[in-house]
């Protein structure tokens, strides 16, 4: 049987016999064994997908592997120092840390500065605090007291404290307290905590150990209920406790006294707000007995008017 060669194939053979030989070399006739095997000449090795499970998912994002073992060290190199003076970059990083949380600030707030109208002699009272420092460490001070208008100062205390942030909401406070009144004067070591509790309650609790061994405690709670953007109703409570009787100061053991207040203020600005309200004080237990023995009332209800400000 004759093989018919197309004209263009013949021309190719005439023009390039070497190319024809190469074509023939690439199409060698299979051997007898290869002819018997239908898969002869095929690469039977495993496909890339079988060799690499991720090969078939090219273009697809795989879930990141969970890191294990010891984490790598924090990078200590600063690429900017390749182009700028290292000392200048060190100063720039220190300035950034300072301006992004290390910068000290300060604040002074008079929470209560008020006149108290009540049966008998009218009175006055104050409660103020302030601080200086950064986000974590601060120096703080507190003062509070009360007295009669035109009469003697009944009580006055001052606290100097180191304040350390425990978290974004609470501060630990350690320091000293000194009472100017009543007599005899006392100096106390202070350990307390204050801050913002859930549901925006402002809370504070402190222990006081005097230089005479007297152990006292105080708990304070207040809440700002906004009626409008400027009108705020503030209920507050203060409870004082003692571990033992202190007759010279008129303090009985257990719950010695408490104070409840309700003040309505109007904020002309956040920094300035006059207010009016009512305040009730009551002595309990042996504290009430000491007050009666000294001819004093064990409770007092006052209508108050004052101003709250800060700067």
C-alpha cells in the first residue's frame, strides 16, 4: 500500500531535510512492549495536587496556621535610622510616647461647695479633690469638712495620695490623711480604691488606720442621672464604719453614721454648675449615744444650695 505524502510535506522535506529528521526523531515508533501497554509513554507519577495538598487550591486563601512555641522577640531595629541620625530618631520616639499618653495633666474639682439651711444654726460644707500626673501614676489630694455659719469648724480632713490605675475604670490609692477637726487631731494611713463601676456608678472605698491604732472605713456611691443635656439629678450616699469605739472622737463601733443626698444641678458649662437639693445625716449606735451625751442632735436634714466646678 502506497503512502500519499501531501505536497506541503514534500516541500518541507526538500527544503529542510534536517528538520524532517528531527520530526522523525520526536515521533519514534513504539516498541512491541509499549504497544502492548495502553499507558506506555505516559507519565504515571502522581499529579501535583496529590503531591502537595495545597497545590489544587492555588488562588484560594487558606486559614492561617495556629502559632505554637515561643513567640519571636520584639523587633529592636528601627528602619528610619538607616536614613536619619539614630539619636534624633530616639528623641522623636520619646516625644511620641510622651504626647500619646505619658504627658502629665492636672485637674481640680469642687464636687460640693454649699450652704446648708437647717433647724437651729445654718451650716456650710465642702468636698473637693484634685490630681496631677499621667494615665497610670498620679499624685492626688482630697479634702472635705463642714461647720456652722458664724460658729466653729466641726470637721475638716485632708488627704495626700499616690494613685495607680488598675484598669481603665478603677484606681488604687495609698497615702495619708490628717484631720484638723474634731479634737483631738488624728493622722491616718490610707488604702483605698475609687473609680467607675458598671452602669456608671461612681464609687469609692477606703480604710484608715490612725496613729493611735484606730481602724475606720468609708464607702461612697453617687450617680449622675441626666434629665436633659444640662440638667442632672445626682443621688449620693456615704457610710462610715469603725472597728472599735473611739469615745474621744464620738465614734462608735460598727456603722457609726451615714449621709444621704439628692442634688439637682444645671450645667451652664461642664466646668460650672450651680445646684440645689436636700441632705440627711444620721448617727447610729454608740455614735448616737455619744452625741446625745454631748447635747447634740443625732440626725439633721438640710436644704442645700451650692456650686460644682472644676478646672
